[in-house]
C-alpha cells in the first residue's frame, strides 16, 4: 500500500481578478521537491455568480516552462492567448496548454455564462517541464467531455475519467511531455476500490467534494490533498458519501523549480 505522508488544505479563499475565487490545495512553496513536477493546484469554487452584462475573469498573465491543465466541472470559460488562440471550455471539458518558451493568456467567463449566471467550479493544475524541454513549441489541446474515456470502477464503486495516462488498459487522450496520469473519479457512498499507481512516481489525491478514507486509516475531507509515499503501488479508497476525487501521479523531476 502507498502510505499517506501528509494531508494539506486551505480554508483561505482569494480572488483572482473578479472571476475566480480560489483555494490553493497544492503549492511547491509548501511541499517542495516532494510534489515535483506538480507545482500548483488552484481550486476555484463552487462559486455562485449572478447574471451580468459585464464579463468577469482572471486577467491576463504570462506563463512559461510548464503545462497548464484546466478542468471545468461546472460553468463555462473562454480562453484566449497571445498567439491568437481562443476557445470555449464547458462543463466536463479539459484544456491542456504547454506554455514552453512563454505565452500571455487569459481565462474569463463565457458570454453565455455571463448572461445567465450560475455555478462555476474549476481546477487549474501546473506541471513543470523538464529543463531540456522548456523551449519546445507551444501547443494547445482541448478535450471535450465526450473525448475523455470513462470506465466503471470494480465493485460498482463509481466511475473514472482518464484525462491523461493509463488505467486498466485504457489511455487518456492527452499527449504529454512527461509521464503523467490525471484521473477524475466519482466514488459512490459506502463503496471501496483499490487503484494501482506507479511505484516511484509522485502521487497525490485531491478531494474536491465528499469524505474518503485512504487505506482504512487516513480520512480526507473536502478541499484537501493527500501526499502519498512514492514507494508502493496500491491505494484503497473508501467513500463515506458520494465523492469527487482527482488523482495525480507523475514521474518526478530531480531539477530545481
């Protein structure tokens, strides 16, 4: 079994622009090399927005040397960047942007979401690129909800969406620079499932909603992250109530951030 090294969370919410109220659940500033190559995970929402005639957003900011992964659970965003890229990202969609040598980009509420209002729930994850590949060409991958394979978990425990990497012989659609697995799980209350992870990889469990017990020992609650020991491969998940889990694993980079 993979041991839990620590559980981390943040009750502090901060506004990014006027469009995103976020909690940072993963930060390299706190976890350092133990979380490499992941270096930031911001959880925005769920936040209720009223209908408006003025678009809300996070403002334009520069990025380089990494990959930005945006997962929309509820609501709809629009993305634009300095290369002329522009796309709508709806509920269930995933945006995977390799910023490489650098880009200016902005995410903001779509015109439809601005007009109607509603619930916005988004995760944005940042993954460091290896030093030798920081200057590769910028690339942009947009996955629609129907592009992401969904499998039933054993024992009627729930479902898993494979955004990146492999699970049970199924491969996610994202083309990644480094070996990375991102799995989006829905666990049913009262059920348990054992998932198999790569030994030697950096691994973390992010609980967005619900209550989940790990290996029958540690309890993970809403808006918290569990950092796992790289050694070992099995992880037992038991949901006390219906739960929304993001499971991250990646080959670590032994390089400065």
